[in-house]
């Protein structure tokens, strides 16, 4: 699996519901998951599960906004893989 595969799978599974909820509602769910991640960091939850949830909701937001996360990541951080650094 790569980021694009994950984003496509999230799109296929959740895009219809995310669209009905809209960007504001989807973003609120994302923020809630960040809160759960914060609790897990403090030892009050499963870190792996919460990281996965935050990632999935981030992909949902990107899908609603029409952003290819892998492309955006490479544009910003491609230098890590030998590309040029973008400021």
C-alpha cells in the first residue's frame, strides 16, 4: 500500500458520507480524532489505532478538497527522497 492507494480506498468507502457531512463536519470529526490521539499519547488509548484514525480522516478531508495527498507530500517533502527542496 502507498498513500495514493490508501486515499483511493478511503474515497471509495467514505466519500459519499463525507460529502453529505461536508467539509466542516468532516473537519470536526478530524479534530475529535486528534483529541483522541492526544489522550493516547498521554497513555489513555491505543496509539496505533488513533494514528490510523487521524490519517484516515486527513485523507477524507483531502478527498473532499480534491487534494492528492501523495502528490502534495512529494511537492513539499520530495527533497527527502533526493528531489529539490521547495520553500
